[in-house]
C-alpha cells in the first residue's frame, strides 16, 4: 500500500473521506505528516449555537397561563428546533476542516446515546461531546453525566435518598465504562445511592441537592466510603477494564468489526497509562502498521451519516430542501439525536437489511442527478412517531432530492493527468475488481463513471 493509499484510508476512517482537490497536497506527505495535519485541523471546536434559549422552560413556565393555541405554538417551535439542530450538525460535518473532531463527536454521540425532546439540552450535550472529543475521557464522562439531557434520559432526577433510581447507575457501568459482566447488582445499588441528589434546575444547570443525597457509607467494587457520584466515576476509571471496554468499541469504529485482542490490549495500555487522554490513543492507532493492514481496509460498512456526509463533502452538494437529509437518515435507520435506545446504534452489518439496501445504493446517484427516490425504509415505531409529529417531515412515497452537485468544482479539483482508474481508486475503499474495471473502461466520460461507481456496493464500504 502506497503512502497516498494509506492517507486515503486514514481519512476514510478518521474523517469522512479525502476530497479530489486534496490529492495533490497529500501526494507530497508521509502518513505521519497526514496524521499531524489531521490533528492540527481539528485543534479547535466549533460549537453548535443554533438553539439560543430553553424553549421547553419557557413553555413550562407559561403552560398554566397559556391557551391551547399558544401551547401548540411552543410545541411547533420545539419540533422545528429539533429538525434544525439535526440538519445543522450534518451541514457542519459536511463542511468543516475539523474532520477528526466531528468523526469522534459522532462516536461519542453513539457511545453516550441519549434522547431528549428539549433541543437546548440536546445541543448542550452535543457540544460537550464535540468539545471533549479529542480531550480527556474523565472530563468528558463527568460532563456528560452532569448534563440535563443525560440526567433526564436516565431518570436521575428521580434518584433520591430513601428512593434510589438505579437506571443511570446501571447504564454508567454497562454502556459507558466497564461493560456488562464486570459489576454486581449490589454495585448498582451502591452506585445509585452515591448519585442521589444529582439533577438540574429549570435553567438547565447541573445542581446537587444535598437534602436528597444519601450521605451514608457505601461499598462499591470493594471500596468503602461516604461516596458521592464523582467518587464512583473515579473508581470506575481506576479499573483497567474501563480502558479495555472503550478501546474495544473504538477498534470496531475505526479499525475492524472483529476486535483483535492484542491490538485492543495495546490500545488500552496507551489510554490507561495516559490517564485517559484520547488524542494520544488515536495517534497510536493511526500510526500503527496494523491500522493499514489489508484485513483492516475497505471492510467497514459506512453508517448512514458517514454515507450522507461523505457524499456532501466529495461533491459539494447543495440541498434546496434540507428535509431530504432527514428522510435519508430515517430510511437508513440513523436519525441524529434520536438513537434507538440507550445502547445506541449497533452499527456494523446491522446497517444493512433488505429494506435499507436498495435505498442505500440509490441515494448517491439520486443526489448527484437530482433524481426521485422511493422511501420504503424500516423504522423504529418510536422513531416513526417522532418524525410524524414534526410538521411536514413525513416522507412521501416518492421524493425529489432537490440537490445540486458542484461538478465543476469536483472535476477542477482532480489533478491534471489523473487517470479514470486513479479517480475510481480515490472514490472507493475496496480494491478495484474486474467488474469495476469494466465500469471504468466502458464509461463515456468521468461524470458518468463517477455516478456509476458511487452506486456500487463497494462505495458503501470504507
């Protein structure tokens, strides 16, 4: 594998793909230089700032005084903000130079899967995940755990002295830190007691309500003390199993669906010994020989968001009707800010089923040709209810994409002298097969070749 092929693989996994206009630049770089550039361009975090006030708080504050029409107006405003927040993040991923930060924000969005009907809280949690995406996991975990969105989603507002709610305590261990099978039911009970009193006020600010906190002695994972929530998080981070659990998920996200225990153990060493700093771990992965091994290239199925964002970036897509991006997400089974449950989207082969495969294959050519697409995706019943409640958001049987691809910009970015096969190699992660070679040689021009290539199953892989 050449240096340029490795860099293309790096950007397919650590970002959303390498654009044609970057080829000339990266042809002169080594992999190490490309990794350094990836981190340099992601050094700063650009927070979403679409939601400027807590609409839900305003609505609750005035609900008793408001008439039915006013309440409906508030609900409509809330749903519109939910939709706008989704599209704003898609647009940011599609245009930012901070590819690695956004790709990792997407990872943490799924790791800390959360649903909230409060767009202010959703934006706040999303910004926490983005700001800390490449930073320290302890800081990220603490801020997520104290966010109104997560406290509300996992019912910690109801976790009070004498009446503990174990939901947050259970998911903290099972999904966020050490993983299932590495704690006892008694650990859950003692942890829940430690988090009693954690909540938030009407302004969406974290508060600890001392009168609701159980300040008695607890025994958690072999340690005894008058523990608070922060102590439980610290104890969990002392366990190397937490580093192993995180690295297993990261390996599946960045490297291969089937974790290699030796590689995961090496990653866990870096994370654990580095006090849970995320960037050194990622640099270790991106500079490892095994990251570029043939067994680990062109073998991951793109998530729906990866597919949409990759198309947008490569072909500079403009959507005259941005709601189409919501419909794409729904049809493919990944609506941002609306995971199926607290475990998030399972990913991998679960992205493909009989109802989504044909839509997946048709989306690229539909977007590039402003075509018509037939939506017949399988949806979660709750997901259906969420989208149906949004004004004018329910997909019609057939929908016009209403997209404009900037072909002039795409073609102008390709260095002079680049062959059609090299363009194909840039677009596709798997090796070029004989059937793909036939597409390349038989296409009348570059544009028709590109449209046909992005409509192949190989384009669904990265």
